């Protein structure tokens, strides 16, 4: 491995300090305001819901956003939890069956005219599955394998 | 004289006669002239065969081809960053050798195949890669891997060798990081000097880091190394292939991460760029991580106003974010601000184009055509890096919009697209096409071409298809000159016949930068597919190497 993601706190701090140093010393000519991006997955709006799995969909039904879904029964009604492309696929994928209780953390969004719960983590029993990262990007099976589910190192938290 | 001595004398005499004959003025040259081409692609591979893997992969290389289409030699670097699971990264520092092959092209359409025999048996089919080629002109082709081992989109371009890059360069690359998560980087640098690099790695963004790249002396194929490409946390090993003095293909050759892209000369924009250097443009942007991260594509066009600070722009755009579940309105109004520094390094903030809100911009030489670097017309624009956290891996281009007259979209065109879809259980899996045909002014578009579909997402009956057809009538947008659509809502969708595929109807929007260059986007309201690609106008005739006349229809390749 020749380069690592810089979300590890120490490296990130070092990188930011180095960048600040370079910014001060070296690049007044190229200094540009960095455009502020809008966040698809706004972690400040993240909530956790408890529900019972009523249906497991490996492939989206018509009208749903692409990828895998869990249909949940919750105390406030039914919920469509989107698991993304890899949620139920590949090594280390979420393993769950109808009737099981799950704890899902995510953000509720209106997508293509439909309310969708964009899931980031799913807890089944004591096992927590990460299906998206904190930016809402689907976590691939390869990424799960490479990272060895050591999410603390990747700056992830429940 | 004994028998042995007589034999030696005979050989010497034969060689002497041969030498004298070759020196005579009427002799046939002993050295067959060859034409050098550089190529690069990125997409998804299925290596090792039968594994069920769907890996990001990148490929860049250079080959020499005789006038009769024989591939004489070459070098390449292949990298899917997944060798731990049976994937392939070419051995470095030498890469793979290309020891033979052939280019077969229809002299009328410019369509055909390029086979590359490599010394790496893990690649292609037993070491032989087949690329589908669609020449736009004599110097430039749209290409896709076409052998069932992988699929991808890229470019093949005439090399000018030797060339010595100098001055300022803008660059972007996209791919996967060591966790096989989406990553894209971009920036500007000067040859022999330093530069500034930006990165969006799986949603973590850092801009404005200084770096000092050093290019080695290229070999006879125009291949060399770039050291000093540092990103937060480490250094990326990078090789490059020269297209010309102002165009270089670049590929990450680390075994655990893979990126590919280009660097282009900036010309006057390396030292004297201003906000006025970015004129009205077409924006084309998509995920360069090929199914990793969130797949998306977007097109737009805008006019700029460089008078205020920051400068502003307004226009329209269409965005299809497949994995995010976001689809912009048709011809959505877009606007925003931008700022360009003297070294061509800048930023742009957009509203109205889905989740695409924050871009870094790196201006290129106003005289350089970044889609077709040997083309002396169609220059200017720049490269784009998406900083939006959910769209990590996003890269794009800005192409000056110089002709929005709809009737100028006319003549013969080469076209390509890179498609990701959820048609089957293989989510975000890729298929690619290259094609050629005619566009009647104000009328119908009719293309015929090659489709690569190793993951059988199109259920076409074969993993490589020839003779696929693409027909429709692009409707000019009466409110936005330069924009076209082919939509099922208007009973005007693009219709395709790809083997036995049931996927035969595509909603499409198109943006015209000039008569010579357009882009098309799959605007899919069923949330199952997205594609983006170019349409580039062909000249009235082609004089290609290996143009051997109309080519007999190759056989489609069935899934083994």
C-alpha cells in the first residue's frame, strides 16, 4: 500500500497542519477559496430507528432507489431503508431475515418523490454492519475486506 | 576449399549482395515505417476469469503499428488494484510488453478492432487483449476493451515522438484507493517545478496541497515515470505516456490502488489566466471510479460573467445520480460563482445540478483540444474535479461552447458511452459502446457499432456485440440553444438494437459544444441506468493505418 485514506485522525491532523504550513509559506499565487459543498448525507440529521424486518429486498422494486432495501415495521409505521449497492452483497454483507429486530442509523431523505431512509449502519443482535460511510458512499465488499471492519481506524463511529 | 569454408563464403556473399541491393536508390527500405499510438482506458474487469469479481481497472500504453495494421511492439501498464484477490497489476518497472497484434479497421467508418498480444497471460484472453476502436479521424479513436475479460472507455491517439513536455500542466485522475473506495485527484504543476494537488478520497476532501512532481526521461515508446506525486498519507507511483508535448496519459501503478487520467499543457493559462479565461462552456462530469462510490453523470451549459468578483455563470443542466437516487429536473436552471487564479487553478460553486455543488477547475491551453489533442481546432476549456463528498471519484471537463446552432449538428459522427446499470442482479455493472454513423441536419441520428458487456447486464445474448444500432431524432431545445433531447415522454427516445437485449429504449439529453463535439447523457427516470459519452464529428474521409477496406462483420463472442 502506498497511500492511505487520511481520515485517520492523526494523519488528518498532520495533513491539515502540513497544508496550513504550505498555504502560509508557498502558495499565495494559487490561493483560492474552496467551494463549499452541499452534503447528500448530512450526518447532523442522522437518527436511529428500531424496527422489525418485514421484507428483505436484494434488488430494488420499481419506484425505489437502486440497491438493496429493508422494509421495516416501526412504532411510527413502515420504513423503506436503503442499503445501497453492496448492503446485501459480497463478503461481510448484512445477514438478516424477516421477523428479526434491527437498529438502523441513517438519514431520512426525499428522493425521486419518495421518502427513503438512507441507512449507514444496521445492527442485528450485537453485530453492526456498515453499509455506507459518513458521506453516504456505499461501502464495497472489497472495502469491507480490506478494512477488516476496523472502522475505528477509518474515523467511523456508531 | 572445404565444405564449411564454402558455406561461410556463400553466406558472406549473400549478405553483401543484400546490403548493396538495399543501398541502391531503387531499393525497398528494410525498416518498415510504423505509426506510434498511445492509449488509455478505464472501466471494470472480471479477473480472474470465472471469479465473479467486478473490479475497477485502468490500462494505459503505447504501440507501434505498420501501414498494413501489424502491431510491431509496445508497452502497457494494467492495474485493477486487486491482485490480492486474483486481479492484475502489471509488474513494474517494466510493465507488460506488447509483442504483436493487429489493427483491422473499416476504411469507410473507421470502426474495427485492435488486438494486443502481451507477455502477461493473466490479461485479456490468455494474454491477448482486444480493443474495439472507432476512429474519429486519422489521429484519434474512441476505444473500449472488447474481449469479454473487461469493459471500459478510453482514447487512442497518435503520438508525436520524441516530445518534451514543458511549462504548466493541468491534470486529473480517478480510481480507487487502497481500501478500494472511490478517489479522484487533480491540480496544476509546472514541469521542473512544483504544483498544487487536490483530492476527494471517499468523501474526505483536501485542497491546495503543494507537491513537486519529477518526470523521468521517457523511453522510445514515450513511457516514463512521475515521482513526487504526494497525497495526504503517502506517495502514488505513477507512469506516463506521451501523446504530444502538451498531452500526457498518466496511470497509477501501485498494486493496491489504481487511478488513471491525463495531464494537459496550460499554455497561456499557466501564468496569465483570469476569470475571463473561462468562457461559456459545456460541462460534462461523471464518476471516474467505475461503479465504486456513487455512480452519476451530468451535463450542463452556461454563460459566464467575469466582471463581478467572484465571477458568475448561469445556464441549464441535467443530472442523473444513479446511486444517490437523485435526478435533476430536465434542463434545470443552474447558476453559481467561480474564481480562477493566474496559474489556471480555480473553483466553481453550482446550484441547481443535483448534488453537484462544488468543483475545482484547472484550465488548459486555449489552443489545445483536450478530447483530441492532435486536433488543431476545438481548443480550450479545462479539467474538473468534484469536491462533493457523496460524489467522490467524480471528474469532468469544461469544453468551450462555440456553436449552439442546432442545424450544425450534421454529418458523420463517432460516438461512445460508458454505461452503469441495475438491469440485472449485477448492480452498477458496466457496459460500453463505440459507434459511428450519420446525423441529418435537424433530423435523424443513426449509428452502428460495438457493444462490450462482459457482465451481461444488457442480456443481449453475447458479451461482445457488433452491428448494434442506435437511432433517434434529437429534438433541439427551443429554450436552450445547444441542448437536445430524445425522451420517451415525447415519444422520441433513443432506440437501440443490441443483440437480443430487451433494453432498447433510452432517455437521452445532449449538449453541443460545437458542431465537432457533443456529449450525451442517459437521463433515466426509472432509476436503473446512467451513461455519459462523447459524439465527435468525423472528417469527410479517413486515411487510417490499416484501413483495409470494409471489414467483414466479426463474430459476436458468446459467454464461455
